């Protein structure tokens, strides 16, 4: 029986357990004037959980371990004696045999795969029956145990709440452990990189050319300052020049000037920009904006302007993060007490003066927090710079020149054919760690500012 079909059977058993336990709880509650700590549905849920949860956990573990058991069984077959020593060829033959046994392939390059396919099919059937029997036995045992506890004095609701709390705790731990794993991998690989390249050469060097690394002095061509400058120039300068004015002005219009009907239509339309996939922005930047900017540069007397300029990537990135700035500024302006606005207008100030001298200063912490969050989003953007920015690391103030970013270089370094232990590949982890630290600090500062703002007006 397949894993999917087995899950359906176990779910059906859980439903049966829920119905029988609920009926039993209804029976002992009928005609009784006592107060019960749990509803009939709580008893049903308790039995259903005991029926499904142990069996589902077993199946999850079994699905990850049974392929190894099947392969081990096949390797003990006499036909497996003809297999080559452990390596790529052996893995390829076993993979072909597995595909033939599962019916997902109808031919094989190696005749030995055809020979091993029946052994694979027999082993798979055997372990499928073992897993199915064990899962069903767990489901019946768990359901029976839980059903025996359905009594008037049993606190089924408390038990269900404990299970739910354990599930929430497990989900939280998974998120925390995943983050810890990411940080640990970045730290470990970065430590290996800095054992090869001095950290000073990496952080303060001004020449980035990982394609031509000198084995005697690898740090000579792995100076990341041009990458940091390109990331800052594209994501924090050009993009913010676009996003801050447009985002702030749209928030002011929507909160202070727009009619309720206009706001009801325009705010969702503006926020649609946040839901557009970044690859779409990348195509737009590479195929529409970049050629238009180069044509404009040529028309004003800059014939050597790059078609992969910093301006093209920065403009499109700025459009992408307009909703981030607008949404935070909108919420900040809306949270300013109405009495401050009314008091300013009552003293004879115009609407524009009230906005400029009262509302914006009062909402400034929230606006600044939104801008910092938008900056951290911009400098971590990948697809736009991969498709529109250049791979050439330069230190320039000319927005029509080529520029690259940290994320662009990480993609280039990890998609090449260099060895994993080479400084070129390990440099991607050092860049990732640096970017992680920068974005983490920006998020901490932004959230701190927003928290102070909320405390002031809540």
C-alpha cells in the first residue's frame, strides 16, 4: 500500500475513532446534571489524535528510512554480486533499477539494472507491507488506548491543549533550529574561507576578480569593497531615491487627501506591487528599463553607457519596494492622534502646513522604521540584480556604469564549476555572512524605532 493511501486509511480510522468516542461521551452525559470539564467533541478529538498521530509520525520516519532498507535488501541478492564497487556507477545502476521497479522508467542503459529490477520490486513490496502493518497496528493500539480513557471524569480538553501546545512548540523549535543551522553553516564555511584569505584583505580590499586567484596570495583578488559599494549604491541610494518620495507622497495622499472610495481602490492596487514576483521585475529591468536607459545615456552624449547599469537595477528595485515604504508611512500617519491634526487646523494652519509641520514629524519614527526595513529588503534582493546588474565589480559614482552587488556575486560563485573547497566558492559564504549581519542590524534598528513609535501612540 502506498504512503498516500495509507495516510487516507489512517485518517478514516481517526474519523471513526472521533465518532465512536463522541457518541460514548454523549451517552454518559445524557440525563446527568453534573458539570463536565470537556465537551463530547473533545473526547472525540482526543481519540482521533491518538489514532492518527503515532501512526503518522511512524510513516514520516518510515518514508525516509525504508529506501535504505530496500537498497540494503537488494544488495544482499545474489544478482547484486555483479555490481561495481561503491561509487557513481553503482549508484546509477541502483537508481535505474529502482525506477524500473517503480514503473517510472521503461528502459535502462545498463543490463544489470534490468536484472536487479525484480529484486527491487520484491523488496519494495515486502517493506511496504511491513510499514503498512506497523502503521495500522499503531493506529488501532493508539485508538483503543484512548477510547478506554473516555470517562466522565477524564479531562480530554486539557490533553488536547497539551498536544496543540507541543505542536506549536515543535513548529517554533523547527524555525529556531533552522535559523541556527543557517548561521552555523555560514560561520563554519566563512571560518574556512578566512583561514585562506585574511579578513582584512576581504573586507577592505578594492579589487574583486575571483576568476583569476593567485594561489600565493588569494586575498589580492578577493577584496569585497566594490561589492559592498555596488550593493549600497543600487539598493540604498538609487532605489531609495525612487521609493522614499513616491512611497511617502502616496501615503500622504491616501491618508489626507483621498476620498474613502479612492483609498479603497488605490491602496490595494498600490500594494499589488509587493506581490509581483521578483523575477518579473528582473525581466522588466533587463528587457525594458535597461535598453531605455542606455538609449537615453547615448542621447545625452554618453556613448559608452552600460546596458547593465546600476541605474536600471536601482530604478526597478525602487519601484518594487514602494509598497513597503508606503504601507509603513500610511500606518504611521494614520496612528497620529486626530487631535493633533484638528488642533493645527483650528489654529489656522493649512492642510499642507499641518502635514509638513505636525503629522510628518509625529509619524517620523514609523516612517524611518519603514525606510530601514525597505533598505534591508533592497540590499538582499537577488533576481533583479542577477538579471539587470553587471558582474563587473567597480567603484563608481556614475549610475550609467556597470555595477554589481553581493547577492549577484553569490549566485555567480555558487553556480560555477570551481571546487567547493576553493577560495572562489568559499567566498560566497563570507559574502552571505556579511550580508546577513548587515540586514540583521538594519532590521533590529528598524524594529526598535517602530516599537518606540507604537509605544508613544498606543
